[in-house]
């Protein structure tokens, strides 16, 4: 687990460095664009199209739209957070951390051999969800099989709730990002209509391009954050549901050997022993 955390931290630092470089290049391009004549569309850089918002003034000078640029960079920061969350949640919700096959086999071998204390120690030393469930359930063995089942169900529910609560952040990110993009869309359209009003209704399409571009770019980044976030949320949530159900069933099968035998079976066993004893006495006579 420390290895996965260090890998995630390294990945996050690399993305932060890349994002900082892009930000510096974009700001430099924006600064050089201000106060100059509007360049032809074919000469506009990639940074000016996707990393900051600008508008053309009636006198032909280009100026940065600060609110639109802030919205774009907010969405860029959310995209970085989104990548980090997806990587972290995929790493922390693997099968080996929820239902390790090796632990299942070792616990089953120990319980079948009647080594209950060794099984309890093995489950106590494992950090997986299955180890936690089996440890708590076996700890209630002195109170009867019903207490073991209640503890098993309660811990299973707590484990699933905790994991789903963590993955819910992706759902929130996927729902909020399009709203931020929509906010930028509305702002960009307001800027475009202001250009029309300032020109007396005969605005040059170049003057409208700034507001419309802000509207489209913020929508683009909002969707770029939301689509992977919601797709990863659904994928990880389904994985958690499947593995949690599987681990709960596996834990129940492990503690099933503690279930007391039905009274009818024990009565039949005693009756058969009495009949066998009578047969043996008759045979001796």
C-alpha cells in the first residue's frame, strides 16, 4: 500500500509540473497578445484557443477576458484532481485489497483443520476487507452463531459504505464540472451580446468570436472533466458492489461451520444409537 501511495504522489507531482508549464506558456502568450492587432484565425495558437479567453476590442486590440480565463483554469485544476482521484480509487479498490484469494484459501484450510485461534490471528493481521469481516465475526464465536452472523453483516455493511463514500467524490466532480462549464457558456454569450450592443447591432464577427469562444471552451473543459469522472465512478462503484458481495458470501461460507446442527438431526442420531445398541444386545443374547 505505501508503494501505491508513493506512485500516486509521483504521478500527481508530474501532472502539477506539466500544468504549471502550460499555464506559464498560456499566460505569456496572452500577455503578448494584449495590445496587438487581432491575428488571423490561422495564426492563433493552441494555447489561445483552449487555455485562456480573450476578446477583440472595437479598435482591433486583443484583451484577456479574466473571468473566462479563471473559469477555464478552474476546470483545468479540476481535471488534474479528477485524474488523481481516478488513479487513487482504482488502486485502492483492487481485488487484492478487498478479497485476496490467498487469504481465503489459508483461512479455509485453518478452519477445516480446527485451528480457530490461528485463523483469528491470520485474519487480524490482514488489512483487507475480508480479513476485517472474518476477524470481527470470529471474535463473536463465544456468543453463538447468531452473534457471529450479526457481526458479519454489520461489518460488511460498514466496509461497503466506507468505500462508496470515498468514491462519491467522483460523482460530485462529474456533476459540478458541467455546471461550471455552463456558467462559462452563459458568461461568454453575455460578452458576445454586449459586443453586439456596443456596435449598434452591426458587430463584426471578429468581435463576437471572443465571447462565443469563451462559451465553447468552458463547455469543452466541463465535459472533458465530467465524462471520465462519471465513467470511472460507475466502473469503480460496480467493482466495489461485486467484490463486497463476493467477500460477504465468502466470509459466510467460512463461518458456516460454526452453525449448530439442527435438533432433529441430533435426535435422529441418538435414536439410531439406541437402536444399534438394542441390536447389539439382541445379537449378544
